[in-house]
C-alpha cells in the first residue's frame, strides 16, 4: 500500500479533526477530546508545525501526528526543551496497515534532523517501544507530579541527549481540556452516539480472586483503563500469574483492544 506523508495544510484541518475524533472515540472515554486538542494545539506557541504530518492513501487523509514542545525541569530549576507528541490518529478502517508506523518513523527522523533533544509523552507502552521509546524512569525523569509508570515514555534523539538530566516533565497546558469546552466543540461535528465502556467485570468473572484484587487495587474499572499499563507492568502486580495475563490479553482482544506485547507465529 502506498502511504504518502506530507505536512498538514489549513485545508486539512477539519478533515484531520474528524479523523482524530473517529480514531479516539470511545477509546478512553465514552466520547473523546483529542479532536479539540488537535484544534487547539495549532494555535499555541508550543506547537511544532514542522512536525505536523498527515498520511494520505489514494488521496484520502487517513492519519495525522502532531508534536508540541514540553519541558523537563531539574531540581535547580534548569529547563530543557523536549518534544511531546500526540494526538497520533489513524482512521479505524486504515489501522494495522502501517500508517501509524510510517508517521512515527518519519517524524522521529525529522525531529532528529531538526536538532531536538528528546521526545517524551504518555501512550500505549506496548506499542511505542518498537520505535525506540523507553520507560522515562530509565532516564531519571518523572511526570510533573513526581511519579513514573510504563505509559510515560522517553527517547533521546541524539547520543547522550538526556545524560545527566534528572527532573520533572511538563507538557504544554493545552493538554488540559475541560469537559464543557469539549462538549461545546463536539457540537460542531455530526452527532455520534457515546460508547458504552466495557466494564472490568467481564474480567472479574474469569480471573482468580488474587488477580481481581490486583486489578481493583490499580483502579481498573473499565477494560480501557488497562491501556495505561504495559503487559510487563501488569505481570509485575501481586496476584497476577501467567494464566491471568493470558486471560486479560484474550479478553482485551475479544473486546476490540490491541493490548500487550504482540507476538507473531
Ligand atoms: C495506535 C495507532 C496510532 C496505531 O496506528 P496503526 O496504523 O493502526 O498501527 P501500525 O499499522 O503502524 O502498527 C500496527 C501494529 O501495532 C500494534 N498495535 C497497535 N496498537 C497497539 C497497542 N495499543 N498496543 C500494542 N500494540 C499495538 C498492532 O498489533 C500491529 O502489530 P504488528 O505490526 O506486530 O502486527 C492507531 O491504532 C490509532 O489511531 N488508534 C486510536 C487512537 C490512539 O490510540 N492513538 C494513540 C494514542 S497513544
């Protein structure tokens, strides 16, 4: 399949917001706010237009990725500008055909060419390792709240780019999206039924009690809540054995989620 990548143009804005809405709808919430994020990002100073790419197949825009600037602040108050990315969106009917990979691979190489130090972001921990991302804690970097989890990832863009830098990471405030502004913005799009999130109960009926307790301890109320964690991270939770992990993976897949390390026969 011929995937072409090019910079987003003003005439693409609405199409990109529509595809972002389609890609994220019901993924983490019954609706989504990522289309508003895409809309707002373009007008903040942290936005990096040189890395705002669309993917095109047969003249149809099927994917988009956006980058913005974030900061690592160390204990002495020194600031280091890094990149953050997202949203990364691929139209559902074009997913799993290499579009996400093409967008990521190309924009990472462009970010290197443009001389950026590193990329930090929050995303599916089992997907992005394939592009070279690692857990941010390997670099002594925490979230702005001072914590770490697998979904918080980092990648230096040149040798030693994050060496000797320890601190907290702050993304641009544009990422904080209010409920009211989301609802208002979404009124400008065709009506779309909210999704019913699949309750974690579907897992609790299949798992042993220690595994259920582990999921509850980590506040897994809906299956989508598991997307914040990597397979490795979940397997380290007290009470999760190998069989539980397989059940979790299979249940996620049955419910339309790609989750965990993907193996091929
Ligand atoms: C995540 C997303 C961008 C991936 O794009 P894509 O074009 O479908 O992905 P690609 O075709 O490049 O890669 C597909 C591979 O990634 C794997 N993959 C996709 N999502 C994954 C996830 N959440 N966790 C682990 N692996 C994942 C697929 O299993 C497939 O594996 P394979 O190559 O070993 O067969 C796309 O599915 C999407 O837009 N999802 C909804 C929005 C979203 O979640 N965006 C990312 C926010 S962090």
